[in-house]
C-alpha cells in the first residue's frame, strides 16, 4: 500500500462501502466500517446487474454467492406495449478472463448480505448503529469523532454514505447536489413464470420490464414520468403501480397487475436523480466514492456496478502508488470518464423516453454504452 496507509475508515455500509472495505482488507489494510443502520439491511426490491458488474463481483470474490442466491442469464427480450415480440438484444461477449453470463438479477437485501458476509470474512471491523460526528484533518491523516462519543485516528476516510452524503455536504461545500430528472422508478417482487428466463421489456408511453432474481421470483420495474417528484403514500403504492401496468395491453402484464396487491410484492417507489461531482473527489485525507460522488439513474443497470468498481480501483491505485495523494489522483483520473459516460448516457436515455424520441437513438446509446462498459476498468 501507499506509504503511510495502514488504517482506513469507511463511512457507509452500502454496496460501495462494503466493496471498499473488502478491497482494502485484501490488500492488508486495517479497516473500520461504520453504518448508521443497526440492522445493516437495505430496503428495496430487486436489482439488475449487467455483465461488467458481474465481473466486478467476481473480482471481489462473491460471484459464486451471487449465482447461488440470484439469477444469471443471457440477452434480453423487447416487446411492444401490446405484447408482440420485437427483438432479442444480445448481451456483450464475456468481459472477463473467465467466461461469465451477460447479466443477472437479485434481491437487494440478498446482495447486501453477500457483501456483508464477505466484509466480515476478510476481517473488517464493522460498527453498526452509529456514524461520524466530526472529521478533523491532521498533517498525515484524520481524527474522527463518532456519534457514540468515541474517536479514532485514520490514514484515510472513505465517504460511501450515499447520494445524500453528509460528508459531501460538510467537507465538499462547493459540490453540486443531486439533480431530479422528473422520472420515477417503481419496483415489485413477483412469482416468476417458467417462460421468463431472461429480462423482458415492454415499450409504450413509458417502459415496464421484468428480470428474474431467483428460480421462483422476478422483479418488475416501471419508469413513470413525473413533473413533480412528489411522495406516494406506501398504502397507495400497489394500487398506483397496478394502474400504470394496466396501461400496457400485453396479456402478461395484465395478469401481473393483479399480483401487485399481495403483501409479498414488496412494491417500492423512488423518484430518480443523478449527480456527478466535478473532480477532485478528495480533499486531504477524505475521499468520496459511489453515489456520494457519482450517482446515476437505472437506465444502464450500472449504478451499483460503477460504485463497486470505484471502490476496487481506489484500493488498487493506492496499493501501487508511492504516496496517498498520488494514489487518490490516479483513482480519480481512472474513474472520471467511465462514471461520466454512465451518468450522462443514462440521462440521455431518460430524456428520449420522456419525450417519445427515437427508439433507434435509444438502442444506439445502449449498445455504445455497454460496449464501453465491457472494456477493462
């Protein structure tokens, strides 16, 4: 590791934070991870993982667990709103030195548990139910006070505390805030029909899709254009989502709409926003990763993936740099263009969907983006 990097604090126990902890522990660095949620369990339904993100999970050492608890597949099918098959789009060729599937899906809590188990396996010191209260930069590190009254010294603080990062707001005061895109995403967990063996998407005024997440279940996602990102009361969410799905005449969707009022459908509604903080992503011995620095919308199924990648690259660059500052700058240089592409191309896809723009342009952006993501990180 870079000279002087012996102990790291990771703030935030989400996908990016856990990936950072795993990566630094593999390099022999002592790691404390603090997570405000004492249950260390994220909410949400399913999550789509593309081929490049599977590659990242494989490099972390958790691909086999993903395959066991999730679902992997090749290609995805596109249908008209009325249900007619349009085209099967191929996933990219293998993006790893060993052959991996083109993509997959899994419950968010299941993926979180896989990464949490790996964190503990590699020796991360995990502290739940607390966070930091103040970070004081010293000449060669940072002194951190925690909300439980304790304090400790670290060589580096990794802020992985999400899109509404308090670290960013406090220690990067000139950084922009998340920008609403006036589109929301609905998700739900449903029984998987036997013939749904890969992701499917129906294109209409908006889009709705399903993706297998296990041998028995799949998750549904639907994007909705909303001029105002207002709140939908939890008790009304299943009813609202069912009405949106019924706008698609496709017979399968009409049937699935009737499943949404069941308690285990786990309907989840979230307004979407994106964020790309200009470089630098570090100040002194504090560095931001994941949604704290680069939050995207789900149009390329890459939000979790680029966060996991950034965690891995941060550890890699510090491992081969002579000093911490050089390593942090190398990390930023290596990650900027890839993260920018995902965020901006996802935003472009969103605008095409909202405006009813060219489907050919939409498909072209998808193809170009996935080809870029298939390249080494």
